[in-house]
């Protein structure tokens, strides 16, 4: 499986509509129709995308979008980002502030302090579920090496001046100036 096929599976699951859980259910159904080695290859690509997107620049955007973001929350946020498809994913890696244009981000109500987080944890387990359904066995996770990560330089996400400078569109769109 290559990245084009990976993204095609994500897009096919997305076209079925619905929220994260429904998208994941569609993705699991698509993966279950594949040979076991293809399901493993899908997970390897997912792990690569998760490692590739493990960047402080993207984490800072997630902090603004979700009004805070723990380590686990950042992984779930990256699951949401991948669920949005290749174009949104790649644009966000190039410029995390571009997420200010995403419809789900635009629909966040800053006065209510984001009662809904943008995350998609179930997507992260889709290949594991499909593998179990296809083979009757647990996913062979010990056989997969974790791709290296390069998060880049860190900064204090609580530094409002820094966050405003790095993410002017998100800062304004999400009403952070009025939150303090």
C-alpha cells in the first residue's frame, strides 16, 4: 500500500458521511475487505503520518483549537486531522494557521469555550479492529517499528504573545483576545 491508496481509503470512508465514529466504522469495513498484509501496511502508513505530524507548530494550533491539548489529546487531534483527508492534512503541515479556514474550526463558538474537541481517537485503532475481524488474531504491533519523529523547537503554549504571533488567523477566529 502506498500513500495514494491510504488517502483513497480515507476519502472513501469520508464520503460515506458522518462523524468520527461513523467514518471509522466505514474505514474498518473497507480495511476488513483487504488482505492482512495490506491492513498492516495501512497501519504503517498511519504511524508514519502520525510521526510526520508530531510537530510543535501543529501542536500549538491544536492547543488553540481545542482550548488546550495534552500529549494524548494531540495524538487524537492528529487522528482528526488525518480523517479530514490529504489536502487538509498537508496544508496544515505547511501552515497550521490554515486550519482557521476549516469548517469545523470555523463553527467553534469561542464564547462557549469549545464544548466539542476536534479529535478522532477511533481512527487510530481502525487497522487493529480490521485485522482482528479479518484474521481472528490480535494486530502484530510488535512487528512494526515506530517511525522517527522530529517535533522541531518547542515554546511555551501558555505564552499568549507567542501564540498570537504564530497563529494570527486561529487566534482571531477563535476569539482568544476576548478570552483574556
